[in-house]
C-alpha cells in the first residue's frame, strides 16, 4: 500500500509540476482558478473517509472582489467511500471581508455523496464562519472556525452528537516551510489535533500531516469514530 501511495503521489507531482500557474479573468467581474491534488488518505474531522486509500481531488473557484466584500463560489470533488457512494462533491458560496489584520468569512457548503446506486443521494449542508488574524508582513496566523450542520447532528441516548464543529488553529512560516497546528471538537463526538508541515516544491504544495483523533465517550456511546486513531498523511496539490 505504501509503495502504491508513493508511486501515485510521485506521478501526480510530475504531472502537476508541468502546469504553469494561471488565473482566468472573467471580464471585470472576477477570476477563476483550478486546483488538483492527491493525498495518501482522506481524513475528515478525524474520520477516515476513503477506507485507507489514496484520494484524488479537483476544484474550481470563482472570486469576485468588491469595495465592500469579496464574493466567492466553487465546486470540488474528492474520492470517498461509504454506504453506496464512491465520491463526495461540494458546492459552496460565501463572502469574505478583511478589516485591518482580521479576515471574516461566512459560507454555505452543500456536500453530496453519490455512487452507483441511483437511489443513494445523501447530502449535508453546513454553515461555516471563520475569523483569521494575520497582520501584514507577519510570519504567523491565528484562526477560529465554527461550523453548524443543518441537521443538528443526531441523538444518542440523551446526548446530541455532532451538532457543530469548532476549531482553533495557527500557523508559522519558517521560510523553508510552513508549520500549522489545530485543535477541533466535533460536539460530543471527536476531538481532533492536527500538526501539518507544508512545503512548496516543483510548483506544487506538499503537505505532511499528523492527525490524532480521540473519540468522546465509551464504545457504543454514539461517536462516529469506532476507537481512538492516529493518522500520518502526505498530500500534494497544485492551483493553476
């Protein structure tokens, strides 16, 4: 499995590194960009979402800046496995406003899970709010994320599981690479600590991540995570 992941990642690097950086202007309205990548595993809020297999992803993003706020929208797709679905696609739109060193972001994300079964069409809608503190010319950032699901999660006994997700994160640019750390909580479900190291090389971004996921409560208490887990993942992506 490791050999396959390394081979797949290396092949993707060769392909992505040949593509020049570019943004496509849409008249005087905004710009469109594309992103493609591969990662050794797709870990979403502490859960392995692709059965310990490499995941391929692609996205298209549109940004329309104005004097008041920046509007953005996009579509992304990634390999995933589950109950009769083989990929996830997400449609999202939001607004972003920078006030001095602080950037505020509010978005709506609909995630669709589809596969071979015609009657399978699961979808989730998340309302996500972000605040990022990044002083001009500073080498660090500090951020907060809060996500509310439209279903309010699910109930297990007297507990409401996965009603919302909240996270605090930070990063520091050392010059040779950027290190990032985050701590997130899926309410009454999973606590996730992530350490990342990102390096730009051959016109692509490499990310090595260590993820520690700790389930809340004992077995059978309703958590989406079957047991405490640790992951080490490698990913590469290219925006063009």
